[in-house]
C-alpha cells in the first residue's frame, strides 16, 4: 500500500471477519476517512480461538481479497482486533515518592509507575501484556480526579489494570497472518476501545458501563472518574441464545437465528422466555462485577449496549428490568453517520451497526496514537 497512506483494521470475530480501511484527508486530523471495507463469514474461529487454521486462513484470505479489489491496492499489513474469554486481568498497585525535590508530580513519576506495573509480569510468564490501563490515582493517600501532573504531593500511588493474553494464543494469531504474508502491526483488544463511540467524557467521569454482546463472548467495561474500573469477558454470547432456541424448538441453527431476530413478528410464545433467560444470565454476571465496586449495584450513567447482541429486539428493556438501571443502545448519531457512509461503501444493508461503530473507532484510536 504505497500510493496512499492507508490503515487497515481487521476484526477477527467468531461469527464474521470485518475489515475497515481508513485514510486521513489532512495531516494531523483526528478523524480518519473510511475508504472501504468488507465482511466474510468466520470459519475456524470459536470463542476467539483458532480451532481450524486452514479454514481461518481461507476466511481471512477471502475478506482481504474483497477489500483489495475495492481498494485497488495490495494489503500487506494491518491492525488486528481480537476478543476472547482467555484474556486475564491483573491489578497492580504501585507506591512511590514523587521524584522532584519540589514534590511536584511529573509525567516521569507516572512512567516509573507504569514500568513497575509492567515489570510485575515475569519474562518467563505464559502471558503477555496486551494492554495496560490506569484505573486509580492517589496523592498523599487521597484519590485524585483527573490528571495530577503539576500538583504537589509527596507520595504517588497508582492502580493499573493489565490485560494479559496467553503467549501461545498470541503466537497462533501472528503465525496465521505470517502464513498469508501479512504483517500484524499491532494487536488491539476490542473491549478496550468498544466504549469510545458510545460514551462521552463526562459520562466516563460520572460512571458508565459498556456491554458488548458478541457471537461467542460478552465483554463488560465500567468507567468511573474516567478510569476503567472493571474489564471482564465471559464465554457467553448471542450464539448461546441461538442454540437454546434451536434445542428447545427442535429447529435448525439457521432457522433459530432468524427466529431470534424476528421473534415478535413470528409470535412464537416460548421464544421470549428462552431469550430472556440467557439475557438475565448475562445481567447477573454484570451485576456481580458491579457489586464488587459498588455495594448498591448502581451505575450513574447506566449501561450502553453494543455488539451483535444489541440487535435482539427489546433487549435493552429486558436488561433494564433485571438490573434496575438505565440501559440504552449505542449512539444514534454514530448509527446514522455510519449507516450512510457504509451503505455507500459496502453496498449492503447494515443491520449490525453497533459492531461497525467499534471497528471504525479502533482505526480512529490507531490514527491518534500513531
């Protein structure tokens, strides 16, 4: 890709693989422009794991070829988005004396704390750090809101969340793309950026959760004081609901998927109960995590739903009743903008906009941190 400066993001989902290509119209612009994209059924991937390497390679090759045909250029590198319940979260606390004699907090103090957190994972560990997030700051034993750089204090305490991926799984991903002669520039954890298109800074300060219900996995991220306090992935998703419907109604998986999407129009009495049972299971998992940081089990800004599971009719109201808090679907503004853009680019009816919102925002984050 030498003619123009493109960035390619590929989301390796358990149901489908999505590719988005972006560029920047002006140097320094924070908003990338979507050039093209493609979708392909995901074979050989389940719960974020490669179970059939050859099938996975075929799926990736097909979606890359589709994208290259639209782009008119060869793709030899990309940013890879992944998710799975194999991600392990480790909390690391640090406590250090402020380095300056004046006791003025500097960026150097945070860099020291971050490196200390990263060094807590031994070199011979079977896990590798995929992402590190600051989740709490204290200055002289008092919680700090916002950035404490230039504030005065003697002791700086931090709490970091480390997202760890088994080295074996990471190596399998990299090897998969090496076989296709594609360089993976960076592996991005989908749950880390899923909140970006659907929350505002003031909401992340007050407290808000983002629930991403995928095909095989569900991820919950909760923010407070703009820090990620909770980040959790479970091996349960939309596929579980489809399987339940197929089992109880004794029908094919393909038919069960259509019933799940249109159950109200079909007026099948058992289906709402089947769907609600699984949705309530997810709600109970979410509530268990919330109560670990808030004994009342409440979130000021409520929960925002994204991912394929957000397409289930009336799911937000089912969750609202179970959780007893505000539950909404992803940003309407982003939905409208992406619908117009992507329908033109991809030439298809996009019913999974909550998913595309995340994929494009991943690329925006990459442009900003390049």
